[in-house]
C-alpha cells in the first residue's frame, strides 16, 4: 500500500492568469475522490499541476512520501501516478494495441499483479476487437476506455481521471461507471474531475468542490446532498 | 532542349538520386520539428560537416590502401557515428535550452551553429571544394551514358528509407517517437524519459544527414555554402510533405528531386523557382502539407 497524495496551498498560472489560489486536498490510499466544479474553475489545472504538466508557482505536492514539486512529468509518472487527460490524447496513428504497449511500466511494489493487455481487454472488452485499429478512428467512448487502459498499463497506484465521462452517450457513461467501480475495487486510489454530480455520487467516496481556483467544500457526498445551497451555488444542477 | 529518351532517362536517374539525398536530410529535419518543435537551420551544415569528415577518413584510408570505392564504406560509417555523437552532444548542451522558446530564439541559436561550424570547416579543411574521385565507368543506357553510382545511391537511399520506416513503425522507441510527434506531454506523463527521446531524434536525424553527405561525395564535390542551398530545398520538401510525416517527406523528396532535375533541362535558372511555385501551391491547397496533420501540442 502506498502513501497518500497531499496537495498543500497549490498556486498555478495558466499563461499569465492566476488560476489556482491555494488548493489543498488529500487522497488517501485506496480512496476515490472527486473534484467537482463547473467548467473553467481549475479542475484540469489542478490535475495537470499534480502531473507536472503545469508548473506550480507555490505550494507543495507530495505522493507516497515523495516531494513531487518541480519534478518533470516522467518522474511523477514513475512515482506511481497514472494520468487520463480530458483531451484523451490517444496517439492517433498508433494502433490500440500500440497505444497500450507504449505505456508499459513495471509496478513499483513487487508482488502486485501487473496490468497486461489481457487484463485491460477484460476490463474494457470493447477494445479487444479494435486492437489493430488506429487510435484516431475510435469513438469517444472507446477512446476514453483506451485512455484509462493506457494509464493502467503503467501500473499506477494513483489514477488521475480528468472528466472521464464528459461528452459520452448515456449508455456509454453507464458502462464506464461500472468499469470505474470495478477498477476502484482493485484497491487503486483514484482522483477524478467531474461536472456531473450523478456520476460522481456513484463512484466517489469524497468530494472537493472547486470554484474560482479555491476549494469551497470538502466532505462526503452524502453531506453534500444535505446542503442544497452549496450545490446550487457551485454546481450545475 | 534535348528530347531523346537517353537524356531524359539520365535526368530521371539524377533526379531520383537527388531525391534520395533530399529525403535523407529532410527526414531528420522533419522529425526534429515534429517531435521537439525545433527548426534546425543548422541541419544541412551538420550534413556538410559529415561530408568533410567522410572525406578526411576516406583520404586517410586511401593513403594506406590505395583508391577504392570499398574504402568509402568505413569512412561513411565512421562519419555517421561521429555525427550521431556530435548531434547528441549539441542537443544535450544547446538545443534542449530552446524547447518551448519562440522561433526567433531558435533561429539565433541554430544560425550561430551554422557560423561556428562553417568557420571550423574553413579552419580544418580550407575553402576549396573537395571531392572523392573514383574510377567508375559510365554505363550505356539507351544511347547515353549514366554513372552507375547513381543506381547505388538510389538503392542505398531506398534501404535507409526502409530502415527508418521499420524503426518508426515496428520498434518501441520508434512508436514513442511517433507518439511524441502528436503529444510530448502525454508521452512524458506515461513515465517515458522524454529528454532521451529528444536527444535520440536529434542525433539520429543529424547522423542520417551525414550518411547521405558521405554517400554523395563521389558525384558531387562539397564546399562551403552548399549547406545553405540544401537547407532551403529541404525546408521546401518538409513543408510540402508535412512536418513530422516521414511518408510525406519521402513523397515530397521524390517530387522536388525529379521536378528540379527536369527543370534544369528546360529552364536551368528557374529550377529552384519552380520548386517554390509547387510549395506555394501546396500551402494554399493544404497548409499542413501533403501528408501532415494540423498541429497539436
């Protein structure tokens, strides 16, 4: 079991504009935590800062006891964090299989069951018959599953999912919800960003509501249910 | 204008061999831009350096063993390896500082490299043109004579193009390079040590260019300033083919090489102009090149 992800007082800029104003959050081992908030409130920037893709101006990010601040993305990935960005960024002229194989990275802890092509195809059966197809010719849902599968091939202990169900058809959202719950049951820690409260309540243990680059609510989703004024103020209901 | 089949055929072969050289130099230029977003203006100057190093090694060997085409092979291999090492060192020390910078800054660095390497060449090899003279008998083809070495160049060019294709399509590192053309951030976020990929792409691109310079020594003398003529044509090739696309670079090399070769027959002074007319036409029709894709970061 790995240690927690801890983000303290994270400030980040997008170009010249200040986007994050001191974000604090924690993901405990095995937990599934959601960043809730409308478009443009800083969810993606938070994810990208954790991954080292957006430099943090101030603050501290640690994972599993290791200080990640200032490390390049490949070092952060190597400390056990997998990333599925909202833009998906499937390599379009590589086949589905190549997209997965390129991401292979051995697990950090010995004794963990490593992810293999077979395990990915078992979790996302839809990908198996497509394995020779180019990544650029997949549907949105297939691309999203491939994005998650690609992140898993690196055997992360923490998975960052940026809006995994955004723009997908309701049936596909249902399918992916089940798959993410299945994934959660493997014991992996998950931090995901979401605008959609119903998806979040189905999978997350805890949520942070972000608005204007600050955390406005921190607690269990049941507690959020009892505070309709917060939902109305910060979320699209 | 000569219209007999023999001279048209000669022009075709010389166009094809020219296309091979354009491809070998442009493929590196295109990959370096595709993966790192760096326009390496010094690419052809490193090509030229490769040619001079090949010349010196060959001359040294020929001094011991006598003039022979076989001695060209070890000279070319040694120069290719030398330029791979030089390319790696340049990327690690200088070019890596330019990632994410604006084009004018990249231009300053790579233009400085052109001047520095050019002066080093002047210092070590002097200003006169150099060539390797090999006793090669011209071959009669349809009533004209063709230098059979052109066939060798075309074959070698195709083999290297095939190897490069194999590397990009079949090896894990090659697939990572293609993925990096699409998104460096994503490749890096997968835990792949992207700085090593950058160094490899730069070194490989420069090495392939050096290889082509060596292979061409028996038919064209090398001299200062040739890098400038070549880089301009290579930029045309890469833009026509589409930055980052190896297939596009190959097709555009064939197009530019052959068109240039026939233009010389018809309108010698306008050969380069015709290339640029094609370039402009492609840019209007498909701004991202024949085989390129619209840019992403």
